[in-house]
């Protein structure tokens, strides 16, 4: 057994999984949330048996900060298992959102790396400080094992200059580090390799379009296992229509709202990140609620769904042109894995490009990777569940095992 502890830290919560990388099995998982909240914190710890449902314990108590949160996690392991004394993690893998142009591979966390993660907070002010808080607390809790940072942006460091360069004044862009970085890289890497394994072909031979469709959403063109184009940009705001984010928009819209309506920078930020996307168009923040509203005859919801699918379809076409050919289109994440109606809408009308869905296969619900294209489809269409935690564990182990 080779346990790796995977940590994904937010500003007031963190998720964790203890994963045995030898058999890719989750031994335990949990969530510590409401850190620093006046009404008290909450922790959920689940022990995963080899078969059957996990055994879950919920605890509510005051959790002052991330350091206290990690103590709650350690107490949960001690009380409910699995024993960290018997199965000590050989490394701790940390999700870090923004690695800028500095980090392009999993990196052992040193004092200098922590300084760099902090400096890159200017590019991800909502994420990197929270990720760093988790790193600091975890290093105190697990002082004798290596800690490894896995960056969401790292997979996209293979983008060519033509893909990552914005057409603004070059000196301004260089001074302020303005370029496309891309996100969801850990998911895109895992899924593109899992798709190749499912198809029984080397990832180096495949040209894929991976669609990570959840509340946050992004598309990625993967050529031979390398990211060559992706929809998210300098921040996760660019690209596809998302749950609450606008995705692509004419930049002059912001100037117009500032000049004509008096919107401040913070108000524009809140508008585009929190009050746009599916929620802004329809009033519904969940795709299931959107479907229900459409079925009830709500026109706004139908327009929102059509805009969502239209944007994704446009990216599929653009990436097909960039790749030259497409061997596989792969759906993943919450909506991509579970919503057959959404998948059908995204790829509807692409039969002339060799994309043919099989309606019965598409309707099947499963946690396994599966083919949903018809036998006569020239392009394979797959659903491949993502597992970012397992990918982080694997990359962390690769680093510490030499």
C-alpha cells in the first residue's frame, strides 16, 4: 500500500482524500468547512471500504483556521480510521490553481515555491491564497513527508505562442503577465489519458477534444497528449458559458457598463463571475432546474440552454480546425458525465462532420467510461469520469518516487 493524501483547499474549507496509488483506490475522504465561521465549523469524514458505501461521520465544532481544520481531520482519522500510523502518507499532494508561466510540472513545495505561489496570487486572488493556507497548515500537520504542488495551469504550458498570446500591446502584456494560462488542466490530463486507455490506443496517436462541463466549464484540444488550445484564459472567466460566469464577451461591454451605467470594477467582477452564465440568463443555477423550467415552457430557460450549447459547439468546430482531424470528443465533469440531454444538444447537427451519437448509449447512466457514439460515427464520442484527486496523487507519487 502506498497512500498519498490529496488536499484541495479553499478560503473557508478544504477537501481531502487518502488514496492508495498502487490500486488507485480511495481509502478515506472528507470535507472540513465553515472554517472561521461564527456559527461554528463542520467536518465530514468517510471511510471507504473495498466494496459498498462509505461509512461517514459528521462532526460540528468551532474551527478557527486551516491549522485547526487539519487537527479536526487528524482526529477523524484517529477515531474512525484508517489509521495514519499504520498507513502514513508518503506524500501530500496539493491542488494549486495558478502556476503562471513558472510551474509546468508537479513541484516539491519549498519556501521558495511558497513565495512564488503567493506572488502569483495577483493572477488568482480568490484561489492561490486559499491554496497556500492549506499548504501551510498541511506542512505543520505532516512535517516529515514531502508536499507536492500540482497546478491547474501546468498541463496548458504546452500551448504554442499563437494560442496563449493576446493581441494587446506586447510590453503591457509582458509587464503584467497577461496571457492565456488555462485551467482544469489536471482534469483534462487525466481524462485524455483515460480516453486513450479506453480506446486501446496510445495517447500520442490521438487528437481529442475534451469537454469539462460542470458549474465551471472548459474545452481543451489535446494533440498527442499535449494541450494545444483551451477555452479558459488568463482567468477561469473566459470561454464557455458556465453556471454563473459569462464566458466570452465583447470587452467593450464592460466599458459601456462603466461609462453609461456607472458600474465599478468590483461590480463588473461580480456581474461576470457570479450573476451571469446560466444563472444570469435564466435565474436557475443548476442544469437540472433549467431542464425542468424548459419542460414547463419557460422561454428564458430555453434560450439559456441554447446559448450554452451553441457556445460549446462553436469551440468544438474551432478546435477541430486547429487539430486538423478529431479522433475523439470526450465529455467529463458533472454535466458532461450525467446529462444526456446536454450532450445531445452540444453535438446535434454535427453529423456532417462525422459525429453521430447513439441515442440509447447516450441515455445510459454509469460511473464507468463508455462510448456513446454510433457504430458508423467517424469520430469516437466518449463519456469519461474525471478523477482530479487520483491524478494529483499519481503526479505527487511520481515526484517523490524519483
